[in-house]
C-alpha cells in the first residue's frame, strides 16, 4: 500500500493519504476524504484512519493478487468449483465454467453472514480441540516419566535381592527403558511442537480475520474466509 492519495494520483497530484477506504481500496487525503463522504455513492463506505492501522497490517485490507497472474486481483469466484480467481483465470483457465460471479456481489453482508459466524465458531472449536490434545499429550509425557521412575524402583528392589544376577539384568533393562522413553518422548515432543505451531497459526489467523473484519472490505473478508475455511477443514481432518 502506497502512502499517497490515490484519487489525487489519478489527477497527477501528489498528496499524503490520511485515511483508507476498504470498499474502494483507495488511500484518501483530507480533501478527498471530504469529497468521499459528500458523494451519495460513497458516503457509507468503510473508511479507517491510517493512524489506526499498523503498517505491516495495512496490506491485509486489499484484495490479494492472483498467484498465477501477478498484477491481477482475485476478485472473481467460480461457483462451479468454489474457487477464488482473477479475470485472467476466467479467460485462460475457466472458459467452460458457467457460474461465475464478482466477489463484490457475493461479499455483500458477509460480516453478518453465517459463513463468517461459522468460521468464528470453527476457530473456537479447533482451538478447544487443540487445547485438549495438547493437555492429553502433556499428560502422556508425564506418564512416561512416572513409568520410568516406577520401573527404576522395581529394578533397584530386585537388585538388592539378587545382586549378581541383577547387575547384568539392570544394564539390559535400563538400556531398553531409556530407548523406549526416548522414543516416546521424541514422538510426543514432535506432536506437541506441531500442535503449538498449529495453535499459533490459528491465533495469528484469528487476529488477521478480526482485523480484516474490523477494517477491511467485505470482499477482502470474503476471500480470506474462503481460504481459511479450506485451511480449517484440513486441520480438522488431522
């Protein structure tokens, strides 16, 4: 996102933007903001003051560009395949698709839609499930440690009764026990690490979702929800 007023730029005038219109995806200076609010067509647009938006998050408010066709916005959706795409995708890859619509049309009212609310509920359910799995794995890890301690005590008791025999047996059992404990702990640690990573991604996605919901256009929120739904479905399948 550039730091200049877009309407002024189109008039070959350079002025600093102070606000961002999510519906127009335009940066506005003070003068253009007044004009924006005065026009009937744009007076109810979602406008945010730039001081309220972190620089690193500002780009989240714009409709992203197509990965296959740089420079083209992902502002269409193929209803036949439920896929977000750009106009180049429609012309080159989806010529046989019959049901295509503009994101701006489908995104109307998305903040109050069941899709948005369902996404929020899904995130909460996933986080709750992740927490349960994390606690279960932590408990399993503690169980492995306690089991190791119990077996060591049993070995020590046997050793006191059968010194000569147990000396050889102890080395064998301890070695096997350590390997089992190491394997189990490594497996659990890998699962915990993966869970923590997934949980962090979910938290980050949730923050981004809330930010876009509060500051972005309905089109941007719609496209983000579409992509997030597929991501959440993949997590649930795990």
